[in-house]
C-alpha cells in the first residue's frame, strides 16, 4: 500500500496499523533535540488531558517520559486507540488544518512532554525536513487507520438505499471522515434511535457519539457544521487569492499559491475532487503507471494544500461575486463574506442529464454520475447501464464489470473510436462482461421508489428493448458551471469563460495585455474545464491551476503599483 494514498484501506494485510514503524514512529534523540527549540518542556501528572475531540487548535506533543493514551468516543463509551511511548508523537491530519480533531488524549502515566503550538508545529515540519516527512507519513497512515476501522466515527443509520443516504455517505467518504453504517432494523440502530427518542425520525440519521447528538437527514452543511469540518473564515482578513471550486485545477492552484507564501482560501460546495474525483481509475495521468482513482488524487492534493497553509472552506457555495471594487468580495450561502485581492474561478462543469420524465426522482436511487467503490458496491451481481462514449464512461464500464454481472454501454454514435482512448477500447472489446450498443439511447425510466426498469432504442433500426435494470451510470459530458459569473465575466457562445486576448474588455483598460488565463476583469482568472479552450483533461487542469498562480503574482504586483 502506498503510504501517501489518503483513502480507506481494507482490514487485513494492508491494514495501516500493521505498519508499526511508520504509523507510530519513534523519533531519535538527535531529532528530539532539534525539535526542542520549537516548543516547551512540561511535566504532566497521570490523567492530565492534553487534547480533546472537538478542539480546533490542539497542540502537538512529543513524549519524553511516561505515556499519552489516545482514545475515541464510541457508542459503547471511550476506547483506547493507541498509547504513545517515549520518542513517539501525537496528532494526525487535522493538525494541518482548522477542523475539529477526531480523538482525545490524556497522560497514561506521570511524564514529561515537549509541547508545540500549531504555529510552532508548522515551523518544525517546515524547517526540519526529515522530521516533517516522518510526521506527515504517520499522520496520513493514522487517518487511513481511523477510516478503515471506523474509529472516531459517526454512525449513519439508514432504512435502505436512498438518494439522501448515498449523499451523506459520499460526503463523508470524500472528505475522508470515519464512518460506520447501520441499517435501521439492526438491534444496535434501534437502541440508538430509542436512546435519542428518534424511533419515528426521518432517516437517514447521523449519530455523533462524542456530542450525544443525532441529526435527522441533515444537509451537507448542517452535518459539516456539527462535525467541525467547516474551517474558520476570517471576515476581516483580505486573502491574496480566493479559489472557487476544488477540482484538479482548484486544488493545484491552492497547492502552488500556498506553497509560494500567498494567503489562500479554496471554496468548495461538497468535497475536493470535482468530476475527476468520481473517476474509479485514471490510468493516463503522468507518474502513475498503475493508475490512480480520482478520489485518491484529490485526497493527496488536499493534504498538500493543508500542509502549506491553505484554508479549504467547505461545504460552501459562492452565491455572489462582487468584482466592482478592490478587494473583491465573495458572498457565501451562509451569509459569510470573503475578501480577496485576486480570484481564480475553477468551478468546472456539471453533469449533463437525459432530460427524461422521472429522471430527477431516481438520482441517487438508481441514477449515478460516478463509478467509485461506493457505486460499485450497490450493483453487485446485477446488470447495469453506462451511457457515454468518453474516457469517463470507459473507465466506469471497466471498473463496474468487476462488480456487475454485465455492463451495457450505450452510445449515440457508431463506435467509441472518436471519443475514447485506445487502451480503454481494447479492454472493453476484450471483456466478456461488457456489451457496446451503438446508435442507442435511453427513452424511458420506470420504478416506484427506486429505478427498476430502463427502456432503450436503436436509432437506426427503431428496435426497442426493455430491461429490468436498477443502476444507470451517466457519463455524457458536462455543462460549464458559470451561473455565478455569467453577469460579470465574458463567456463564449457555449457558456465557457473567455480568457486572454479574447477576454480583453475595453471598458476596463489595463496597463498591460490581458494574461493568458485572465478573464475580462483584471485579477480574476479561470482555469480547468470551465475555461473556454481548455483541453478537458486532469493533467491540463492541474497545469492551468499552477499557471494561474504564476500570473496571480503579476496581478498582485499591479495592485502594489496602483497603491503607490
């Protein structure tokens, strides 16, 4: 298992807890001595609380003598996860951000510790590279361990597969939050519902053990607020750059901007990854010959951005963009406001739909726009339909063939050759579990609570086929997410944001040419799929995010000149 792979791992051979020397490493005497100038020494008696679940600014501890017990808050009470001994250190990934931590810790014995505040901790990992690498690897593995074993988790109680259940499950999994799933008919679930007097509550429900709280079918924002996933936005602070959208372009921009010392905030509606985050396996991304899932790639990028100090504000939607004054202002859906000197719009695109009756009814209840392990698990042993002829559709079909009894690919054209990479076409043709249906489109969907029947028609022969299929995966392209900026930025005829010379606006003169990724408003940039002329590939989106940051420096320099 790759230690940088920030996603759930199965229990067993790849269990992160089996990698003792990496998940619970012991710092050498030399490393501890180099760390001492960054913190303070403290003698603490047994039972002293050193951090608590729910704190946003917990300190970092290196044990010099004695032990620190780390424990979770579970339905049955508190449970010890590990005991840190001499030379070991506390913490996991939330040490790099402003979210509520997942575990608590106290002195297991009388002892002495080296205590570092958050700012001192960041200085240590930046200045002492070898120590920083050991800490980061351990933190990633520790989060993997919590997620894979459901430790420090919340409990999601469901009455069966539903759109809201999948929404909440997807939100928690994409944000790498430990989760335990229960069906409402299970005894443990009944006891919890009874405990909170919620036997007749609207399901799904989320139980927060540490807060003795139950949330009935919460929105993503309500759940994020309750879990402390929402990072603190500084209303009076003027950021150097605000990035809207956390797909590959937005994550790339956040990593490069924060690593170059810019005050950076990234605003995302659901979870990092964008459309790429729904891909089960990306095999043509440079440097990953064995492929990588979109969620894994997004998880790594999020860790990098947090490591360099970027704020990732989720799950927020930018409601309004005020570009008529400097600093610019972003109005969020919770009435908060972000002030920023520059903006990068990386809102990507939203999924196209079939525009059929009942379609909205079955979203999340038979119709899906992603093909990850979560979607694969719901279709085991069943026939499924994938609609689309691009790489996303090909990746989905190949991935789902490992779960489904058979996969039907429906395309409106005669073949896949013009729209799909050859390596995927070869795999599809070689698979006995995948059938390609050319010139074919879905004409009807049927079912009560869930999708139960799909009707499709061959446009050449007129032949219609009705199949009892419960799972339909839509991979038919996207429409640019430019509703937010359509009244203030120049768009092309298809709604994508114009940049560079095409975006030049004589009503807002510049003392320099419009930069390649700059929009019609100086200091506002666009990158990735939302930009007119972009290549619509993960690699190019990552490159544009980095390129936008290089141009941000010029825009910030312009502001300094204007003030002078």
